[in-house]
């Protein structure tokens, strides 16, 4: 055929059955990825994750001064040197150089104990689904503080916990299997059936 001539090209025509099959595949794809789903799996995930973060904090609590205080194995000055050499502050691009690290400020053992107690209370509330969004934010901040204060004792599992806490604080994690939901049901704001999330 001559260049620019489309009339001589044979374009295969699709049958109506093929178009119906493609439309069904498209509907199934969108239904799987973007359709409303039950909030129960997310509620169960929140419960397990909250329990794990509570256990994580309870394991560190008796030795908090050893790992996170000025009297411990890594004083603040050495922790800041380590983070400036090997931590995320050495990266390039968006967020480079920024760390949430209240424990790098001059603080006392009472302040450290207070932060741990706030973290443990937030982890318990996240597990129970009480003030879910607020407790998810506090758990995220607590995990980030602990990770940035003594990065050498942490591993990629701790980073995964931080990422999962971000996932929970952005999601409707209190929509099911939570005290927040029970309170909404008792006040008549929701039905007994678990809500769908999109």
C-alpha cells in the first residue's frame, strides 16, 4: 500500500462477544482493585499490628536507659554522628536531612520514661481501636523516635513497622473490630453490619 493510504490496510474487527469479554475483564479489574470491600480484614490487621507494637515497646521498656539515654551504650553525640554518616539524613532529594528525633535533645530519664509510657498507651489504644487515628499517629512518632535515637540496634523490620504505621494512620483502621466502632454502634450512628471501605 502507498504511504498515507489507510483504505488499503485491513484492520481486524472485533466481534460483539470479544467486546463483551473485554468489558467484563475491565469491570472485574476495577471491582477487584477499586471496589468497596469489608473493613474487617483491616480491623484485624490493626489489632495484630497494635499488639506487636505493644510487645515491641514492652521489650524495650525495662532496658530503655541502656539503649536510649545519655548513660547508655550510645550517647546523643555519638548517635548524631552515626545518623549524619549512615542515617537517612545523608540522602538526597525530598526529605533528606530531616529526622524526627526528640530524644536527641537534652533530656532526662523522666522524659524518656514519659515518652515510652505515651508510646505504650498509644500502642494499647491502637490494638483496641480506641482513638484509632490519634493512636496510630502516636505509634508512628514513637517508632520513629526510637529508630532515629539508636539506629544501629534496629533493622529493616523496624522500618517495615514504621511504614505499616503510616498505612494505618492513613486508612480507616477503626472502621471495624474496634472500640471506636462499638461506640458508634451503641450511639446509633452505624448499623451492626461492618461498613465497607473503598
